C-alpha cells in the first residue's frame, strides 16, 4: 500500500508540475555536465580534449543516421493510445529498433575506418574497443520519445539528471587514473550512462512481440509520418553534429573542436526552457487547437532574461573557470547566444506541429535549415575555423525558427500564437 501510495503521489506530482520538474532536472544536468567539461579540461590536454569532443560528435552524428524516424512514430502512437498493453508492445518494437540501429552504427564505423580522412587510426581504435557501450546513443531516442509520450515527467527528469551525475562522480573518484587518458574517459562516460539506463528500465513494462497489429501500425505511421521527421532531423540536427567534425577535418588538430564544443555548453542551455516546455506539453498539444498565449508569454520573458545574463557575464565565467587558454570561448558564446534561444523556440513550435502530425512540414523546415547550416559552414569553417562553425550554426537556427513560426501561423489558421494576450493575425 505504501509503495502504491508513493507511486500515485509521484504520478500526481508529475502531472501537476511536470514542466517545472523536467526543466529543473535538465538545468541541473546541464550544470553537472558543465562541471564534467571543466574536469575534462583539467585532465586532458587541449588537443586530447578536442579528440574526446570529436568522438562524441561523431557518435551523435551517426546515431541520427540510424534513427530512421521510428522513435518519433512510436512517440505519436503511444501518446494517442490509452491501452497499457498496446503501449508496452510499441515500446518493445522501439527496443528492437534500438538494437538494429546500434548494429548499423557499428557497420558505419567499420566502413569509415578504411578512410583515413574521416577517422584517424587512434580514434578508430578507440571507437572499436568501446563500441558495446555505444548502444546508449539509440537508447537516448527511446527514453526521450517514450517518456514524453507517456507523460512520465518524473522518469524523464531522472533520465536527464542521473547519468551525468554518475559520470561526474566517477571522474572525481578516478581523477588520477583518468588524467591525460581519453580511453578512460570514454569508458567512464559511456559506462556510467549505460548503467543509469539499465536502472531506468527497472519497472518499465515492455512486451516483445513478433508480427502484430501494433507493428503494422508502427510501420504505417513511420511511412506516413516518422520518415519525414527522420529526413528533417538528419538534415537539421544531424548537420549540427557534423559541424565540429568539419572543424576537426579542416584544422591542424582537434583543439578547435574543443573550443567550439565548450561554447555549445553555454549556448545549448539557452534553448532549454522553450524546448522543455514544448516537450512537457506534448501530450496536451495533441488535444488542443493552438498553443496557449500565457504559456508563450512566460517562456519568452524568462528565456530572453537568461540569454542577456549569459551574454553579460560570459567573459568573467570563462576566464574564472577555464583560464586564458580558452578565452575565445566567451566570444563564441556571445556570437551564438541569441540563435540558441531562437532554436529553442523552434523546438517549442516543433512539438506542437509534431503532436498534430505535421511531419512533412517539419521535415521540409529541418531540411531547409540543414542546407543553410551545412552550405554556409563549408565556406565559413574553411575561412574562420570554429568561428565559422558558430556563425553557420546560428544561421541554421534562425532559419529553423522563422520557418516553423511561418508554418504555424499560415498552415494552421486556427492556431496562431498569442503573444502577451493578443492574437496575431495570419
């Protein structure tokens, strides 16, 4: 009875304050990850830190290649389903997709290893010996989609905060062993994340079926909806992870990758508030005809206040935390801060359109943003290295936000955003 009461209490808490809980947990995770980056810069040389960030960017990039849109399809079906047994079957098929995606990641890495211009020999070796741990990348798609669809905000908060806390604690406990050792850092990061994910599976009811009506529905949804989201994500988010790889390809070593990645540790959280707000309201978006104006107003005011604070204080923060060797990181953050906020509002609108099944429109916007981002980066990174990468990312984010806002207002005539209580005409 006591356990049941605790579960009901947590469920009610997540239902009433889910958005706030997930936001606070994600802010905490960002802070912990930032602490991990600080430790990394102390433990690794500038070039080794760049190697570590190159490896992470590579794995995130190929994980988007093997996404195939099935997680987004499953997310939408679960959000519309009330039958617990059917939801359990959908989740089982998403686990199958996770294992298949992980094997395709391995195949892509083996192929890439034959081309020295893509992966250097020592990075290829590090990837191969640690590859069993990299299943956590497709598992990230599973947890994000399932927890949002089921509106399990407490579990989503745990998923966001538990893995980075475990990782940073492992760094502190093995500080001497990990100093200067990229391989040890890979083992600690991916090992702790995978352990945390295994812990999250406890109590998560999943059924593994063969051919069933749920599989047919998932495949049909993927064909009509998920694949469109996949193509868009690959063009939009995928190219964002490609930018640090391009910095590494065109640079003398990977030190520029490290500086670019450190700048993103400040820029990415600026998108957090609107993105988390959209994610936590995903299930309710499926049942309303427009985004509530009061929700937009609160999110806009707080997001731009946070952005202004970061821009004003970033020089002092970088100098105090990282030292003069990384002073250029502050300028990179100031260049990309506003675009980071706008990208978050793009994600906010994206969640509403996603819940409404507007996969084709989302795909087209993401492809357009990806073309702008990738096309500008090819010239700008060649000329300006990491500076060009941050400008190209900003151009892609601006394109992403403006295009989604346009589609929201024009394609959904019943769903104009209400800013500060006044309805915008379409």
